[in-house]
C-alpha cells in the first residue's frame, strides 16, 4: 500500500488521484470517479470533491493508498 502525505487537515479525492499519479488530469479524475471506479474506505464514491482525511484508504484500478499527515 502506498502512503500519501498531506500537510492540511484534508485533501479532495480528485487531488489524491492526481498526486498518486493514477490519473493525468482533473478531468481524468472526474471521469473515473463518476464511472464508480474509485473507493474510499471500501465504499464507491462518486464525488470528486469528497474530503479525504488522515487514515482514509483510497482504491483505484487494483491499487490502494493511505493518507497520512
């Protein structure tokens, strides 16, 4: 599992996907999220702007990451 470190209290889901290098742009992030391909803590999320906090686990395309401060 990959670890993504953030400085703020939260990061938006679309930004996580870009930061991890899983998508190339915000538009790509929007499309994979709206297609139901992204999970947060085991549940499909359809909101690109969903706030992701420390300890949350994001999954996409067989990969997973954990957000930490």
